[in-house]
C-alpha cells in the first residue's frame, strides 16, 4: 500500500530543485514563478522549470525515496505538483521568505 506523501518527499524534491544550480538565481526565479503563478499548485515550476518532465521519472523519483506512486497519470501529476509547490514554499521560507 502506498505511503502518504510527507515532508520527506517534499524535502527530497527541494534538494532536487537546488541540485547543481546557482542557488541565488534559482531562488529569485522561484519567487518570480510564485508571484506570477500563485494560483497553480506548483507555481508552474513542474511544467516550465523542467523538473522530472516524464511520468516514469516521477515514479522512479518516488520509488528512490521509498514511496509508491499512483498508476493514474493525472493523480500522479496532481500529487507531484502539490509536493513541488510545498518544496518551493520551503525553499523560499529558508531563503528569506517570499
């Protein structure tokens, strides 16, 4: 049975977003996305930030971190987008707020 997505996966996504990037530039870009796309759960970072663009990559990422992912692509994407949004919020919180 799938485990409920927790802060553990959100932190893993946060680390993934910040991996091999200029942190200051990325944080600035995340702030811009959040301001412009505030009504979208992931602030459009999943679509335009090029983070794990394929369903199979998302499932692999979940598996690598001990989570099962939905077989339904829409459910998978919706869940992942919410986690991406929470990860962005965490990044911004840790870097001086929004």
